[in-house]
C-alpha cells in the first residue's frame, strides 16, 4: 500500500512539473497507484504459486513429526 502511494505521488508530481493539467495528471497518478497494487498482487500470487510445493512438503513433514494433540477436545 505504501509503495502504491509513493508511486502515485511520484507520477503525479513529475507530470505536474512537466506542465500537465490537473484533470490529466490526477487520473494518471491514481492509475499508477492501482497499477502498483495490481503488480504487487500478481507478484504475491506468483510467489505463492511457485513456493506452494515446498511449503506443503514442509508442513506435511512437520505434522508427521509432531502430530496435533487431540486430548484437549
């Protein structure tokens, strides 16, 4: 979220300095924030998708070595 806000500020300010009118650089800044969020979600999804087999093996091994205690139920 912080990265998206920074991206929007940088894009908005740079376009403002270049002389773009408010009605043009404000939507561009908002779209850059949304694009940054979409990029973060895509990267998060790819990392989760690629690391799933490793994490699943690790969790299965941990459950096999230390089964959950059902005596509290």
